[in-house]
């Protein structure tokens, strides 16, 4: 893999950006000595990379993973402690809005115009769990435990993205336990889409990224918008929103013509992502 980002400000080290295959943008959180915990520098770098990908036609699918033995340990508690003491230079919040960086990253993943895969290579906790759960698919190593752990440090959270997957009652149970689920249990609950041996994770994530990247990614992006628009809506309203998106898809997605034509001609479609 080739890496394309410079060092993040504040000495956090570079966020590794690579394109291991055409159409695949691979983002690696790179603070292995801190279990890839989010401080301001790493959080801002990751957010910028996701924002650039929104308008990058070459980025048809995004993969997010962590360097070393962890996916993301959540917010950097050292930086949080400094924040509570009044020193906010490394605080995992954005200077311009005071939004937590994890919040903006989650929003960027959920609203990304392309599919996002979390390649969960190791433990995820706190904000790191919300990042993983924001992805459209989660392919995990057999050693990748996941949970909240926030109750152990008298913090609250993991009640949004995690709860959307497992439900409020189970998310509450996970929060109150203070522990991490093993990979098999996370897969059983639907948190992990698939679990593979640790040595197979990069290839498995890349294979899935290639499959999605060769698909009608513009239609997938519209589906993601539709998913968010209908979430929590009454049935009648949700169905009408869905129909409006169906009409929009036929008007805007070039691949829709190719898909129908290939079906009629009994051949594999050749999608361009437009």
C-alpha cells in the first residue's frame, strides 16, 4: 500500500491513506501506542480525509481501520483529562464548533456518498464503537472485542449508533457491563457483519471493498440518504419518501439504465458509479 497523507498537526503521526485497489480509499487511524484513541489532531485529520472523499470520484468505497492491535479505544482520556483541567489544546473537540470530533466523524461516515466498511482489527470502545457502528458493514478480526467501557470512567455515550444495531435494551446492558463483547458474540448480535481470522482481515476487507466499489455506488449513496430520511418516520410518510427516492434514482443514476439493460440482455452489468 502507498500512503498519501502528511503528518497530522500536534505530533499525532500521519493518518495513513492508501488506495490498495482502484476505487478503494483505505484510511488507517495511526496512533497504535494509544490504541488509536482520538485526540484533536487525529480526529481532525480523519474528518478531513472523509470530507475530501465526499467529492472524490475515485473513492467509490472507503475502508476504515486501525494501526497495531486496536481499532479505536475511543476518546484519548489523557486529552480529556487535560480538557477537564482547562487545557484544550489536545482535546477531542473541534476548535471552531466545540463539537466532539467523534460526532462529526460519525456523521461523515453515515452521510458518505459511498459505502463505508469498518475493518475492525482489534478492540473498539467508547467513541471507537460508535465509529465502527456508523459504517455500513463491519468485517472483524476474531480478536476484535467491542463494547462501551464508558461507565468505568464515569462517562456516558454509545447510546446512538450501537443502539441502532442491537436495540436500546441490549445497548444499555453492554454499557452497564463495563466490558467488551468477544467477536463471536458481536457477530451473533449483528454488530459484526462477518468475523475472519486476524491474518485474513486485510484481504477480506479489500475483497468486500472491491465488490462494492464495482457496484452502482451512486445508487448506494442514495440508499444511505433514504435510510436516514425514513428512520423513525410513520409508515405512510416513510413509504412516500422511499417512492420519491426511487423516482430520483431513475432520474439521476446513470447506472440504473445499465442495470435494467444488462438484466434484459442477460449479462453482467458494468457499473461506473455515476
